[in-house]
C-alpha cells in the first residue's frame, strides 16, 4: 500500500528534477544520485528516499483517467491538454513580450510510441514531438506554444495546420499591437505578410522560398550576378530583397517593416540591413532550445505526456528567471537561479520530514544542516511519549534503543538485554549484606 502524496511532496519532486538538471545528472541512474558512497549529493537523500522519488515519477499523470478514453475520441492531446493550456495561459499573463518576437519550431526528443511523432533531420534529436512557439527575440521569454498533433478528429480541437493559420493562432496575444515577427521560410509568404500588416497591425521580416509564384523571375536568376550583390524590389507595403552571398546561392527575404533597401555600412560582405536585422532576431526559439538542453530536467521516458511536461518545466525555469530579473533587477546566472528554485521547492517538505518520529538520526541531522532549521522560543514541538524515553546506557548509539526501565541502585536507563532478574528476598539479603559491610 503506497501512502498518499501532498502538494509539498510534489513540489519537492519538481525541485529535485531541477537540481538534477543543474548537476547535469538528469539521465544519471537513480542509484548514483542516492548512493551513500560519498560521491553522490547528500541533498537528494535528505529530501526523500529513492524509492519514493521513483514511485512518484512513475505514477505521475496529468488528467482524469476515468474520462480519458472519451476525451481521446476528439483530442489527441487529451492526456496533457489541461496542464499544457494552463501553462501557456500563465505564460501569456505573467509577462509582456518586447517589440520583436520570433516564431519557430522546437523538437522535444522522443522515440517512443506516439501518433504525432515527427522526423526533422535538421534538428539535433531528429525524432520527437514538434512544438511551435512564439518567443521574445531579446529576452527569450516563451509566450505562446502549440503542440503539432497532425489532423485532429472532428470536434472542438480540430483546426487548420497550414503555416498561415498557425502563425495567426500564435500571435493572438500580441495582435494589433504594432510588433514585428521574425520567421523562416516554412511559415512566411507574401500574402501572409500583407494580411498581418493590414488586418493585425503586425510587421514581418523573414526568408522566402524560391517556389513562390509572387517572386519576379529576375530575382531568381543568380548566374550573371556578382558575389555579395543585392537586388531590391518595392511594392506598396512590402520590400523584397535578393542577396547573393556565394556562387549560385540566393537568399530571399521580405519585410513589411523596412521601407527602403539599404546596405549595412558595417558589413564587410555588404549585406542589406534587412538581412542584418533578420540575423539578429531569428534565433529566439533556437536560443530557448539551447538553454533548455544546458540544464535539462528531462529523464528518459517512454510516455510522451511526460516528455511534454519535462519541456514545460524547462521553459518554466527560463521564463521564471526572466520574470525574476525584470521584477527585482537582480541578475542571477541560470545555474544559480535554478539551484535556488530547486532548494525553495524542496525546503518545505524537508521541514515536514523533521516531524516524523521514525526518521533516522543521520537524515534528521542532514536536513537540519541543509535547511538551517532552528527551534524558536514559542515553538512547542509535539512529541510522543516515546521521544521522552531515555536511551539505554549500555547499548551502542547505532541501536538507538529507548527504555523506561532504570536501575534501582544507580538510576541509569537500562533495556531488557542489560537487566537481571532477582527475587525480592535475594535483593533484600543483598542490600542487608552491603549495609553490614559498610558499617
């Protein structure tokens, strides 16, 4: 029979995951994290036993299993839908992104069974779950996300997955606010850029694929053009740029933010300012991916909802650091912030463990050392009668044997093992003999 968990214990579980990420031990075997050989961190053993950590992680679910079969009929993301949407809503409400945002895709590495697992050879993991995200290009705060699950069954979650529709859903929190979006050629198109400018008051800077029929043929021909040459094309609200960085290489960009095509004077390759601006803002999502991988909490799992949840924890750690820095003005390195976050999540549960009468003395001393716990004058600890009992003076400390029996002569505490039975008459004779000798 497994005892029920509590909010403080779940927070402690999350704190240990963050601390394992800080130590870059998220894929390390649990035996190595909880070993008592002096090489593993003592903090993990002080928070909870290894078996308890394993049970909590293995039993973690994010929805009601009683209604899951019914919800899966019209939602492929039913197993984690409520947690994912609540997290995204909190990300939108807790922070306002800056003037420029980036839209791109993340790939959470996963090789288990999943109906919407993707293969993207350009990503480090190649196989995984694709998450499309809206990220602040300066602070790398993730504001909006959407998991790609393919074609949904008929129902409330069925939606269009073409790039234009995805972009419009992602920019819903910032529509008509005058911000700029940087995105690559998978999302970008000339009709979309014009539509976002006119109907959403949002500008676009992004690369463009060569197969778009709106591109004039002269912008596609590069054989007769010089290296580092640039060609600009103007329309009413859009700027088309063609740049040749190498032989037979053509970079196409469109911008509804720039009105004039200008060459960057500080660029040795004579790059246009449009390309310089795109290069400085295109890496928002890629930087988030890199930061997630540096101190990742993700453990090896065959359950795709757990993989998504680990991704949310990683993103939550990045977003929390940004909010903390903006609100307090205090800059902490990512490692120091995650270490502090992990300790704050685990400390309440460690203090709760101190109230357990069966807790081993070594663990109790370790918790007091790590938390700096001290008793206050007004604190009246609730102790059972067994805690008031003294220890047997003859037993070694490791036995921690308590007793209520005392020696009738010297009054020292003794246990049954170190007690001798004698009758009353013999005891009286012994006392009389000792009295006579003393006289």
